[in-house]
C-alpha cells in the first residue's frame, strides 16, 4: 500500500471539494461554517475507526482463548486414547480364558431350546397327521396353529445350529429331514387357502367367516415373513421356505378366478348371427353382479389395506382387456366390430356397468380397456369393410340400372315423374351405417360420412361413364335402344334426387364445427349437379338432332315463302316436351330454359349466316317474318311451361336485333352504340353479318361504322342470358368484303 500516493490523492480531493464550496463570493462568509462541518465529520469518522479496531481486537482475543481451550482438550483426548490402547492389549488373553464359558453357554442354549421344543420334537408325526386331518375338515385355524408350532420348533433348532462357529452340515440335514413333512402341511394348507379364495364370490355370500379365517391365516404368515426377513438382516439366518408371500399368492388366486369367470361366460356357438352381442351382454351382467358382491360383502371381510374393491376392479379390467384382445385377433365381421366398439366405448364406461349407481367406479385410475392402437385398427378395419360393401353394392346397383335401360319397358313412375329406387336405397344404406357408427362415437361417424361421400362421388363418376356409353350406343342406331328418352328422363330425375338427398344427409350428419374434408362434400354435389345438367342437355341433343335440318332451312329462299320450318320446330318441341313432363319440376324448368337457349342460338346463328341479301322492302318482310316466328316460338314455350317465369328469355335478343336490319345508314352509329351497351359480348363479325341482309349497304361503310362503334364500346362483364348467347356463336368463315 503506497501511503504517499494515498495522501496525495486525498489532498487533491480535498482541494476539489473546497473549490466547489467557494465558487461564489457569497459562499466565503460560510467558510467557518464549512470548516466546523468538516471537523465534526472527521471526528465522527475517527470514532467509527476506533470502534471498528476495538471490535476486531476483541474478536482476536476471543479466538485465541478458544484455541487455547481446544489445545487442552486435544491433550486430554490423546491421554485417554493411550489409556484405552493399554487396556486393549489384555483383551486377547481374557478372550482365550473365557473359551470354556462360551462353549458351556452354547451347549446350555441348545439344551434350553431342545427342552422347550421337546414336546413337538417327539410328536412331529402325530402333529402332521392331526394337522392334515384338520385341513381336510376345513378347521384351518387349528391346522395353522399346529403348523406354526412345528415350524417354530424347527426354525429355533436350525437357528441354534446356525449360531455355532463351526456349523455341522450333517446335523442341519438330519434336522431338516426330520421336519420335512412340515413343508407338506404348509403346501396343503396353501392349496386349501388358494381353492377357498378362488371361490370367494360364492363363499362370501354363504359363509363369509370362511373368507375371514383364510385372511387371518394369510396375515399371520405375512407377519412371520417380515420377522424372518428382519432376523435375516441381523443374523444372516433365513428359515426354510421363507418368505412364503401368501398375500401375493392370494391375489394371484383371486386374479385366476376372475379370468376363469370371464372365460367361462363365453358362448361356444359362434355360428349364430348375434353371438357377440349376447356374449358381451352376459359379460356385462356377470361383471356388474360380481362387483356388487365385492362392494357389499367382500369389503367388510378383507382388511382395509387390501383395498379389495379397487383390486377386483383392476383384475376384471385386465382380464376383460385380454379377452377382448383375443376376440379382435381372432377376426370379426363388420357388425361384430361395431358391437365390440360400441360396448368398449359406451357400455363399459357408462351407467350400465362401471359407472352404475351401485358401483360408481373412478375409471381415471384404470388404463384403457383396449389400447388406442387396437381401437384405431378396429375402426380402420370396419371402415375398410364398409368401403368394400359400398363398392360391391353400388356396382350391383349400377348393373341393375344398365339392365333396366335394355329391357325395352318404360321406367317406374309415381304417377307423374319417372324414377328408380337406387338413390333412396343408396342413401338409406348410408344412413343405416351412420346411425350404427353414431352409437360408437362422433369421430367415427364423421369418418364414415366422409367415406360414404367419396363412395357416392365415385358412383357418380361410374354412373357418368355408363350414361355416356348408353348415349353413344343410342346415337349410333336409334332404333336399337327403345325408350331412350324415358330412361334419360329417369336418369335426370335420379341425379337431381341424389343431389337433394346428399344435402339432406349433410343437414343430418355433418357437424357444424367441422370444416376439414368439406371439399369432398362439395365435390359430391358438383358431380351430380353437373351430371344432371349434362344428361338434361343430352335429352335436348336428341330433340335438336331431329330439328337440325329445319334450322338449316331458315333464312333461305324456301324459308321466305313458307313457315313450315318453324311450324315443324314448334310441333316437334311440343311432342318431346310431352315426354319431358315426366321430369321433376326443377329439372323440367332447367330443360325448358336450356331448350329456349338452344333455339335462340340456332335461330340467331341462321340469322347471321349470310344466306339472304335483299333490298330494303324485302328486308321489311324479313323483319316482320322474324318477329312473327320468334313470337310464335315464345308462345309455344309459354304454353309448354305456363308456371315457369319467362324473364330474361334468350329469344328476346332476336326481337331486338330484327329492327336493326331496317336502320338508316346515317343513324347506324347511334343504333350500334345502344346495341353494344345492351349486349357487350356481341362482336364485329356478328354486326357485319347482320347487315348482310341489306344489299343497298356498301360493305366498307358498314365496316367503318361498326369498327367505330366497337372502338368506343365500354367493356363490362355481364351474366345476362341474352348477352351470353353471343359467346356461343362463332363463325369460321371470313368476313364478307
């Protein structure tokens, strides 16, 4: 420590502090006050240092005194140890001189033990015979008392031999051989107790004292085991046959009896249809009754520390678990799997068994009755069987449908609508499966629902393939397929019914909280919605195939002088729609709207096909004829479907285009703007073709005005049925020049 450096640092600090104190003139007056304050602080610090030094000195003084006392104690201990060493030098001589005393003491102890057990030594054979007789007569307490006396005598004598420094093996063997029948008695008594415990549930009803007697004997043996083990720790001697562990063996006997009762309740005849249901019901009744007996009669008989109620519950639980596992491994059918799953998940933990008011067992103390992996495997197997059944049944259903198409007879009807029973039967089968799984748990029902949806969707795809094949064969040779129209009407109705039944199934079974796999349901709906639409269009394909020649006659020279084409179209449609009346209302509405769209498209296509080019007076006649024919067609559709709304009819677009034929060339641009604002999908090609009727118009002028109107057209999206029809009319030939 550098004192000079410390003194210098203290001086500098003091100067700095003084400098801070007298920075202003007014502070000079307080110099004396500052000086006194510093002096007081210095005195206080010196006093603290003095006190600290005194305390340190007192502690050092105390420590020195304690060290002095410790040194004196060490000297005292050293002196006493030396004295003990001197005394121990004489111990070997004393030990040798007492050899005769030790020998005599051992002999005396052996004689005393022999005299004490003399009565049993001379009467071993008689005691054995008498004890065995008592066992046969079920006088178990007397038998056990005699057994205990014989074992005590044998063990005392063996212990005396064990204490000898030089143990004579021959003497031990002789003594054990002399008492060997004692082990026979012990085994017989243990067997008797085991048999009695295996019949506990029956015995406790009639003679509970027998069970109490057996338990008293077991508890005595448990105490003897504990004493023997304690003696073994102290002396190294363990009596023969100890520990007997009769309490452990007692629980093993009880467990075996439980297993036997579970196994004994099995039904041998498994050929019967509901054998597993009856088997599980018998099991439930047996377990419920047994546990009632345990709770009401066994609990008072058994010592509290046996916790016999919970032990019996565990034994039944474990035995039942092994039994159910063996059932599962043996292989079960679909209905049997459902019965087993429902019993495991609902009946067993429910109020019918474990939580019955008479039992009210806490299942949280038990493990799962069936491992989760096995439950999952059973559920998966059940779903696989369900899937296989769906595939087989729906394949047969589809084959039946195909056969109906070939029979040459009209399909079934409910007075009005054609239909088959397939949709209802399919969804009834699904409903039955879902009701069954609902008895198990909601997750399995959801899995079964998703599986059912997938299978019905698959059925829809297969149905589509068969319909396509049926349609192709019909259009190859229409004379070879009778009642095609009627069967296709049935198909359309069936597809719509499948769609509606699927929605009903969703309302009944789809959990509102579940969003996963919802795409499968949407796919199902779209499958049958699209199939309904496509098959409905196929119906119209047949009708318009017959009408194609008449649409080709429109806007020809022959058409100008005759109304036969449109009249034929109306009559033919009326004839087909007589059959279409067997469509369900929603399907009929779809077909009537689709028919109007097709008629409008074909008529409009013929209008724009550049078949006629006339002067203005003749165009006036063409315009009038177009309006008359379109009105006639509309009236025909109104007559065919009087109850269906006629708004936004695609035929109206023709009525709006017809006056354009007569427009003035100078005013054409304004008319085109109006037309394009109403029908943004109309193209330049469509407009140019429309004015082909006017042979007094120059093509260049018409094209320029159309192009000007198209350039100023505002693009907007529309879903208007009238406007959409222009998207379907595309011509492959070039614009006229």
